[in-house]
C-alpha cells in the first residue's frame, strides 16, 4: 500500500508542480504587462 501511495503522490507532483509553475509565470507576466501598459498611459 505504501508503494502505491508513494507512486500516486509522485505522479500527482509530476504534473502538478510544472502546472503550478506555469500558472505562476503566467500570472507574473500578466502583472508585468499591466504595469507597463499603465505606465505608458
């Protein structure tokens, strides 16, 4: 049972961490673009 739980946790982290990183980068990029467009106006 521990092997199954460990494999499941590993597989979830395997896709969840890169997805979370991508979302964080997209949010950061959106904030940067909004600040730049606000400064130009």
